[in-house]
C-alpha cells in the first residue's frame, strides 16, 4: 500500500485536524499505532509540523469524512508519491540524525545480539566497520555512546525494527519477543466487557434486573430447562 511522502508529519496533521482513529491513521501513514499515540501525546522525539495530505493531493476530504463516520473504514490514497529507490549503498540518513547512529547501533547490539551486522547496516545506514568498532568498544567516540532505541532517535520506524528482530529471531531459532506494551489496556477492556456481560445476564426475560444476591444452586435449578 502506498504511503504519504512524510508519514510522521501527515499523522501529526491528522491527529490535530480529524477525528480518525489511531488505527486508521497508523494504517494510512504506514506507522505503528504506538508512534501515532506518541505524536498525539506530544511524547515523540521531536515536535512535528503537520503536513496536510489533502493539499498534497494524497487524500480527499470525502475519504476523511468516510473514515470519521466509520472507524473500520480503510482510507484510500489518491496517488502515492514518486519513490526514489536506491539500488546500492547504505540507507540515507538526514545530517541532523547521523550523530545518533552510534547510539542506535549500540542499543540493537545490546538488546538484539542475534541481528546480523549486515541487517543493522541496512536498517541504520552504516558500515560493518562502524558496527564492529562499537561492539569491540574501539570506536573513537565510545566514551560518549549511550544505547538508545533507534525508533525514538528517528533512525527507523517501529515496524521496520520489529520486522528485523522477528526475521533475525526466526533465523537464529529463538522465539521473537512479544510486544506487551498494550497488555494492560487489553486486560482492562476484557475486564470491562466481562462485567458488562455479567450485568446483562442478570436481567430476566421481562427486562427486570435480578437481585445480585448469590443464588444457591440445587439439583432442580441446575438441570431445569
């Protein structure tokens, strides 16, 4: 699926100017839902200037209105931006982010040692020599390198990192880590739904609420049809 030219800036605009769900925005922009949540909570690494996808001719107001009316609606892009594909060479990283590369590399080496140097190089846009120097602690600036999540640094997206880790884990024959950051919310939702279902079950056929007092079950009540 085609994605907007500036996904994070586009997501920022959609959070501020529409009532679309985080899931719809994440899908349209090709981001992880947690990245959209961070943008909405102003906890992203940098404050983004919103980019209007309507003015950029990537989305129409009709599509936005359809999405706002139906949370399950999948937004359709008018025309994907022309992609400039590199066939060789390391991944391009903006000049302002290049000083953060060693921190991102150190984080991956510490938390995901199963990832190969070649995979790290493609993800971060660096060389095997630099990765080896950081691993062996012979890098010229090793004293100032602090492992930091490359997603937080803006060096890659959460989706790219997750895919890389899952592929490396599969190749190494180990179980890929499970994202449990939304586990608490999921458990809270399940508890709420269970409570609502139990409350509904305490309403008799006439629509009158039944007492919450515990019922003593007998053979007659258990096998009554």
